[in-house]
C-alpha cells in the first residue's frame, strides 16, 4: 500500500484506451455509511477493494519488496497475508486530515472483527490485548522505525475504526500510539460532523471510477501547497499489471506549463534510462484542460518483472518498512 501511494503521480488503464471516462456517480449506500463514521475536516479520502491490492503485492514482482519489508518489520508479511486469506468481504474507507504539524489518517472497515484482528496478530507474533467488553483491541507492530501500537474500536454497527497519527516534524514521521479514548473521541466527532460533509471531496468522488482496486480524492487548498495545487482524484487498478489514472488541479500556471512541456521531452529522452524504463515512460498518457492535468499509465506484469530486476540492487538499502495503513 505504501509503495502504491508513492507512485500516484501518473496513471491509467490500457483496456480503457488510455484515459478512462467511466465514473461511478453519486455515493452508494455503503459508502455513505462508511463516510458517516469518519470526522469531517479532511484533505483526502480513499477506499476500494483493499484485498485486491494486497493479493497483487503478494503474487506480483512486488512480492520481492514484501519479503524485504518483512525482514525490517518482522511479521508484516504474515499479518498482511492473514487479512488477504481471511477477510474476502472486507470494505474499507479512509480519510486524511492535516492539522498544524500532524498528519492524521483514519480508517473504518466492515467484514473484519475483533476476533479476526486478534487471530491475525497472533499469527504474526504481535502482542495483542482485547478489552474486557470486547469493544477494543490493541496490537503492537514491529517496524523499521520502531514499535507501533495500533488500536481498533468496535462501532455500534460492528464496523472497526482505527487511526494513525504522524507528527510531520518527527524524524522519519514515526506513527504515535492509538488509544481507545482517541478513537471514541473520533466517533463522537463524526456524530457531530462527518466526512460526508467535506463537500469538495465528495464532489470529486462522483467524478471517478470507484470500482477500481483503489481510488482516492484530495483537496490541498488548506495545506502549505494550496496556492499551487487544488483538488485531485484518481484510481489504481490491478489487471495483468498495475494501472493508474490521476487528475490534478495545478493552480500555478507556470508550473502547469512547465509540466505540459516536460512530458513530451521526457518521452524523447526515455531510452537514456534503459529499454524497459523507456518503454514505460513512453506509454504515459497526458491530457490538459485548463488548470487540470491528467496522467495515465499501465505497467504490465512482464514490464514490472524487468523493472524490479533493474531495481533489485537498490532494494536492500532503500526500502524501509512502516506499519502500513493503520495496521491494515
């Protein structure tokens, strides 16, 4: 998941002929229910079929990276596999908030309960504690940045709520512990004003295809880069490779012009990075409409295999393991 987030700058699906026009329209009932569990005031929302991404990570060329992560974060591969094998009906929606020095990610999911979390934690060798009332479970995860304590709160309808807070000024952006009191406060805040009231984000949701493996929307207006970047939306999909489709509002016209000029030039110079990397770069689809820039890309499984072969010498040194998305 973390690696996927790092490549969300370019996107698409070849079976759609490049830039897809399909959208999902208004929110569905289950999506509205999940949004209602998350507090308002977010800069981003994301969701989709989490398990499709995880299945692909385990079976594709990226499985080499998963192995490296497990060396730095013992138990992470087992923890992930447990979710893949035991939670086929899981639905997840996440929200990202930015306040002051802190980046806050909250997640709500259905189809997975306290007993499931406990069982997966025990398989991975993580310490786990369940409160006497069975409404809260906490696990300890070993990561390359140190131990992380993650908690899950059971909501009245049975959904699980968790969060990951990362102070931006801390070295390595280490996640801080999640407590029951914090999650109960989040649930109370959502009852007063939920993510469904983040109108700019909800409007973007209607403009993307939410049937992809993972989708995301964002609004950077209230962040330090808000003068340059506005709303964005996109998706990630898995189909004989990995595909992306991303649209970004670039408010800085000079920056937008520079990007628009740079894409064709980058394609011309692509072969300087090697045959395989060059082929991928040349396949990028690009479109501009006013201040909206859109990128599309499909990397096939054979291409990814060759790219990972080229990257193999660098993996041991550069790919540290975090705690994933709130322990998901």
